[in-house]
């Protein structure tokens, strides 16, 4: 009887073990050298990325399979992190408790400002920090463990990059400035020569030139009150927003301080810390806002401005004319940019090398997978049909005598 019970227990434990293993696999989105990347971590990371896009670039999320695109990028990032964590372990990188504590304090410092009031509140920083951890479903112990791994990776990369990344010399920065200057001045001859030499360098110069034109272009500092309007909002609710915007303007005209109006009414939470202040660069903001911002005099407050995303009331606080920029003005920035590019390239090559040596298995599937597979099959079928057609055409031609 005892033997039978032991046999039954062994079978039961084996079955439970199989089920537990299946559960682990089901709760992961990939494995890296046998270690799972948990679906919970993936979902939390992806939700945060989607939230950022909702605030900064909501139009991107309207594209077909936008979440799949972001999901693949998130998965790639998590796999890269796990590869680096494991590499740091292999290198036996040590992290001191004092380094972890310093990292925690640095993160906590970001929670000093109360988002609701826009004012510093050091006493409430710990509470807001813990609330953020809770929102991510992470304990403080788990967060410290993650932070320790991140610090280990940073120390690992510092060691690796110190050997592989070439220091930036002044000649490097001057060569880049010459390319950027050509793009800013639209020097066609030099740009064509640069394109012939290296198309990637031309694109780089044009991108930096476009950014510099924005930074050195005509600017205005404004105070901003924002009332959100969404596409799915009912007409009567949109009308309420419009009426509220008009009411706010009347209150400001009646003597209410603009900064107080910002705190009381704006729906842009990120603006509370700065009192609604922001810098507009000519030609970048939506047309209706751009026209008002650069036509009103300093100190004036606009009537409500309607845009695709809501109603805006702006106050002109300061204006700055367009200015030129020399090499000396941006020499350090260019050198830093080149250094960052070299670091990113070296990191990408290092991670790719780790990836090629690792056993990576992706278990998650996306809605667009079937679409991509169908497109690949269609392309292959078309290629095969063209190949067969050419073969038939060749066979049909009479042989030369």
C-alpha cells in the first residue's frame, strides 16, 4: 500500500511539475538562455510606452497594428536588457549597497513635485514613489533588485566601451559642423558631393540642420491653458468646453492672474510644474496657435483658439528673434553628439554579438503576424510565378541554328 501511495505521489508531483512549467511558459513572452521574460513585465512596459504615445503622438496609435509595432520594440528592448544582465553576471560585476541607495534617492527626487498642485512637496515624495511602484505591480525589494542589475549593466558597458569607443577629436566636430553648415545654407554643390561620398552623412547633417533651424529660429515663450477635445466626444460636450474657454478668458480679462487660471483650469498635467509655460518655435505649432503666438504683443492674452485636440488660451510672455549660430556656439554639443553616436553604435554591436551567441526563443504572437506571413507568401508566389514565366518564355523560343 505504501509503495502504491509513493508511486501515486510521484506521478502526481510529475504532473504538477509539468503544469507548473507550462504555466511559466504561458506567462512569458520570450526566453533568453532559458530565462523567461515575463508577460507581466512586458505588459507593464508596453502600457507605459502606449501611455507616452497617447500624450505625445496620439496620431501614431491610430495606424493599423500600431500596438504590434510598439510591442515588438518593447520585446526587443527587454531581450537586450536580459542579455546585458546575464553578461554582467558572467563578468561578475559587483554593485555596492551605497550605489543602489544613491540610485533610489536619485529616482525619488523626481517625485518631489506634486503633479496635482505643481509645487515641490518633499514630504510626499516617498508616498508618490511607492504609489508609482504599486501602479507597476512592483515591490520595493523587486525594484532595488532591478536597479542593482541596471547599475551592473552600466558598469559593464563602461568597461567595454572604454576599450572600443574612439575618443572624439576637434577635427571630428569641425567636419560635422561643415556638413551641417552646408545643409543649413542649402549649399547644393557640397550636399551633392556629400551624398556621393556617404548618403548617411548627408541625412545626418540635414537632420541636425533642421533641429538647429528650429532652435535658432524665431521663438516665443507663452503661458498655456488647455482644454482637451477628443474625436469621440459628443457635440454638446465639445460646446461645454468652448463655453468654458470663453468663461476663462472673461475671468482673465476681469483680473484673474493667468498663472492662477492655469492651475485652476488647464487639463495639461505636465504643464502644472512650469505654470503652463512653454517655448514655441515659429512654424512648428498648429497653424492657428502659431499665427496667434507670433502676432500678439508681449503681455497680451489670446481669445480661445480651436485646434484638432481642443481649446487653447495663450499669454505672450517673451519673444526672441531669429539668430545665427557659429561653430564655437555648438562645438561641445557636436562633440557630445558624436560621442553618443559612437557609444550607441558600440552598444548595438555588443548586444548583437550577445544575441548571436544566445539561445533566444520568442513565444508571444501578434495580430499582424498573420498579415506579414500572408504578405511574404504573396511575394514569394509572385516571384515564383515570374520565374516560371521566364522559364516558359525561354523554352518557347526556337533554338538558334
